[in-house]
C-alpha cells in the first residue's frame, strides 16, 4: 500500500526564528482533511474501502474520536468545530479517515482507582485448632466404648488444651470442653463404682 504523501497534523510546531513552540498556523494552508489534496487510502484490509459510503455509525465514531482529542487538548476549538462539521457532511469512509488520522483512536486510558476493601468484608483467617483439644475430645468419646478407661487422658488433655488456647489464641476450645465433660463424667462414674464396691466389701466382711 502506498504511504500518504501528507504529514499528520501536529497541534504544535517549533516557532520560526525562536526556540519556543507556538501554535501551528493553518490559515491558507490546505489540510488533508479539508480536501486540498488527493484522496488518501483508508488504512484497512481492502484497497477500495476509502470509497465506501459512510454510515451514521461511522460518522459518530469519527466525532467521538474528535471529542476525545479536543478534551485532551490536542485540538483547539476552531479546529475541532471545523472537523466535526466535515465529519457530519462526509460522504465516504476515506474522508472520515483523514479527519482522525492524526489523533488517537479514542480517549487515552486512565488508571482505574483502587478502592481498598473495608475490613468488614475481608475474609477472616481461621485460627489453627489446638492438637491437645482434638485429643481430649477423642478420648472423651472413647470413654463411651472403653468403659471410661480414657477418662483420665481426656481430662488431662482438656485442661492443657484450654490453657494453651488462652495463651496462643488457637481454636478448639469447644473440643477441649467436650473432652473435659465426658472425661469427668467417666471418672465420677468410676469413682462411684469403686466406692460402692468398697462399701459392699466392708459390709460383707
């Protein structure tokens, strides 16, 4: 595809005879989009796309690009108004392409603001379950099938677990309490049974 013979319009050019930039003076100088030169090809896949008739959607897209360029300070108001007028009166896609050839195809993206999530909606980290609390609960449940033989380990592990939980903030206090209750019930039952056996032995003697 042949390269365009005209240079894209620049909003600022170095001033003649001075080192400071000044606005580009376009009075009397025909611009490509003003129809002063030959039609340039549309930068698309087909060579005949420039001659394609423009639709209302094509014109609106070109005007959106011009609005974005004007909002970003790339176009001055007189230039912007002229280009918008030309866009709404353009007949072909090639004419619209010349109007926006020196502008970004849309507004420059801005970084999205990062909104911190309130701590209320943050997931809470679950504390680690104390191992001795788990052992106490297991021994307490086994009291039901071992005839209370695991009652003493359940009580010992339960008291040790609750002390560690208060010190470290770990989880499992309910498991430790379950083991303590079942362990103490088993120990009390064994104590009553042994007492009755001793009383029976003393009476029979």
